[in-house]
């Protein structure tokens, strides 16, 4: 968790931009939408995303990890923004999933994501990551990864400065374009019991994390 001197929406839009993630996450190798749905109000979006991660320059020695995640993005009226992610199990078939490849191991992620809370000086960013990378990984690689992840907030600050106001102002439009380019799910209210349950679970998780981040920011 850390303070960032930028408004909450700008930081959230940067975090959600698949093309800009490499600017602040050195382990990220690529991502693409597999499906996407937007709530009619525009305050909640559900998507399935395929992501790949790996150690820079070491793919020949340590297999890359990939994930198929169901993500929920929520914009709250009080200015808080939440991205909630969890892996889909192998029993869930997703159109466009590349599946297992010789050079990639499918990892698993539980209840992870970002909570961005507005503050007087900008916003407070809370990153939660719960991952089982599966397979064998050398201890040195594990240590490097654990050291790299907390530094992401510093890299996010640097990326915000490097991009400048003009580019940052375009991020909402660019993010919508990325999502709109993929095959879509029906609107959320048409997803049936499964979609409603997912939405409710994600919203509950978001509220809990938001409350915790707000309490910490107030201390």
C-alpha cells in the first residue's frame, strides 16, 4: 500500500491498461481480453483476461506463468475504484484460451486486485496479490519476484510522471477501446444466477478492501 500523487481515476485507469502494464510491472509479458461485459450504468465491468508473466531474460531457464482471470472493475460513487481478480478453474472452458503450451505453466490466483482510495494529496493504492505459480521455481527467482512486486508502486509513480497529462487524459478512452475490441458477453443483468453471484461476491470483496484501505489511509 502506498500514496500516489495523482487522482484515483487516473491511477486506476493506468493499472487497467493492458498496453501500459509493462511500464511499471517488470514481470508482465502480455495480456488480452477473452470476453467482456459492462453493466448498463457503466459503474461495473466484468471480463475474462489471459495474462502471461515471466522473469526478464530467463524464459529459457524458468517457464513463464500464465493465468486466465475473471476480473471485475467497480467505480464507486465516492470516488473509490476497485479491480477484483480470481482465476477460473480448469473445468471452465473459455473461448480463446490458448491452453497449456510447452513453455508456459498455468498458475492460479485467488482474490487479488487493486483498491484505489481518493485522499487529500491524490490517492492511496492498495495492492493485494495471492498467487500459486505452480511448478518448480528456483529460490533466487522467488526472492527476486517478492522484491520486485512491492517496488511496483514506485514504478507507477514514475510512469505517471513520464506519460504526462495529455496521455493520461486519454486512458479511459484507450481502456474502453481495448475492451470493446474483444468478443463480448451479454450485459451483466442477462448473465443469470452465475453472473449475479459473481457480481455480488466481487462487490462485497471490493467494499471490504475499500473499507480497510480507507481506514489505513486515515491513520
